[in-house]
C-alpha cells in the first residue's frame, strides 16, 4: 500500500468511516499477529495469548484512532508503539499468572493439537530462540522482530525505533550476525 493511500485510509478511519476502518484493520492485523507471536511465543504451548494480545492491540488502535494525528511518521509507528506496550503488559500478566489452574471438566472432543513430542520440540526451539533474542540489546531485538517476523520495511522500523532506514539495516545485520555467533550449534543439538 502506498503512503498516500495509507494516509487517506487512516484519515477516513479516524473520521469513523466504517469501510476505511475495516480496510485499515485488515491491513494491520496480520503484522500485529506476527509481531505478538514473535515477542510472546507460545505460552502454554499455543499462540492463543499472542493472538489475544494482537486483538487487544486492534481494539486499542480503534479507540485511539479518533485522536490520531499525522506527525510525519508512518501509521505503523503508532500501531506498533501500542503493540509494544500491550506485549509488555501481557508478559507481566503471564508472570503473575504462571501457576496451574485446576479444572473440574474434561474435554469431550479429541485433541487436534500436535502430539507431546512435536509440542516439546517446538516449545524447546521457541525457548532457545527466545533466549537468543533475549541476549540481544532491546533495540536490536525489536528490529529483528519487526523486520523478520512482521516483515516491515526498514524505513517504517526506523520510524518506530527512532533510527534512519540505513541505521536499521546495519543494526539488523549486526543483530543477525550476533545471533549466529550466539547460536553456534545450539539450535541443532538434541537434548539427551
């Protein structure tokens, strides 16, 4: 979507045009889901928390949209700024609620989720990747998530993190090189 079309869509959505609002949310939601999944991972073996947070971000964007004013940065900077705050809130809530909740009801339908072995492998890989990302400085981690997981262009990521597009590309390259160094063979090894 070109910048002019996006600006017009945002302007119309801010004026409560239902068609523009629907089109705008359709445009930003897939990136928000990828961002939240990349930042939150699989809590409890599923992406449901990340998907719920992405939905919360969409609602927050809808509530904030009438107050949005063009400030010379892409609309995505506004959206992912809200997303970053919601992700931090979800991480805090996950830490607070990390206990097991007993249930009195049994599931009456077959479980279609991957088996225990595949879940363990996926969870372990996600944990390893999360640990590696956690060893990067915050700005580099944010750049990797926004560029690789969400797929935003360097200029939009630059607007979000307060850097030029060229500086984002350099930071991304350095972050990926650091991840390769940190990872070594750890992602290929099998736990005994």
